[in-house]
C-alpha cells in the first residue's frame, strides 16, 4: 500500500470519527430539548406499552425517554476528551507523514548533491537551488513547500558530507578496492600454485629416495650373492669400502 493510499484512509477515518461525534452531540442535544419540552408540558412524553408477568407498567415511555436522555448526556461528557485524543492522533499521523515526506525528499536531494548537480556556494542560493530541483522532481510532486524547504536545508547542512562521499569518490574507492581484491586473488592463486608445485616436488623427491634405496638394496644383495659365488673377485677391501667399485686382478693360473 502506497503512502498516498494510507493518507487517504487516515483522512477518511478521521472524518468518520468527527461525523460520529457531531451526530452524537446533535442527537443528545435534540433529545435533551424534547425531554425538557415534555417536562414543561409543551410536548407529549414518549408512550410505550410494556408489561412483565401479566402486569402492565405505566409511564414506561416517560422513564425510557428520561433514561435515554441521561445516557446521551453522559456520553457527551466524554466528547471533549475524545476530541482531544482525535486531535493528538491526527497530529501524530500528520507528523509521521511529514517526517516520511521529509526523509524521502532529503534522500533525493542528498543523492543529487552526491552526483554533483548543485554548484552554488551561498546558503540562500544553495537552499533555493535544491528547492527548485526537488519541486521539479517527478517523485516529489504534490509535496508541501514546507517539506521541500526542510529537506533542502538538511541537504545544505550535509553538503560537506555529500562532497566527501560523492559518487566519484565512492566509485574511485570501489575501483581501488576491486584492484586490491584482484591482487589478493592473484597472489592467493600463485600461492596455491606454489603449494601444488612444492607438493609435487616433495613427492618426486620421496619417490627418487625410495627408488635409490631400492636400487642400493638390490646392489647390496647382488654384491652379497656375487661374494658367495666368486669370493675371489670381491675381496675384503671391497666389502669394507661399501660402494667403491674396483678391478681385482685375477690370479695367474686363472688367467692361464
């Protein structure tokens, strides 16, 4: 529901309350006058035939007329307080609507100020320029001049704030932050790549160490086997030297 529809409904409710109070007061006044004239003998009393348990009661209409008159007079006693409450509610609703209108108009003026649409420096001309802009804005048609004036004055007071947080400055700050964010993302991507490469190199080194260990074990087993088969070829010096490879001369008779 739009604010205009809410305002129309509130006005209709206020009008209905006012009409109800006026009707009650008029009916009470008319009934009081009729009862007073009946008591003076100018007008007849209300006549009602009533019976209960087979017993007919006289002056029932007179009693009913007097009781209804007293009731209406008692109700009219509360009319002033009800009127005051209605005025307070109406003023409160108008205040809420007025503040909402001021906030909406100020938002438009502040956004325009941040966009750099206002250029005058003096206070009077600045307020006047803002009022003209607000008056011509399509979303603020039908706003009261007092509301636009308050919004223009508020916008003039916050002019320094609008200059500091102008659209250009905000866009520049956002571009700077986006660039920094991109740098951070690139750096994180390089770190992830470095971690991946480091992990691959570490795995490769471990595999090489394992292969070298297996090769060394196989070589040791071959040496042991060869030492068992041909002990003359592998002497004590070769066994004690570990990985040294040397040529051992064969005995003369073996060569022959």
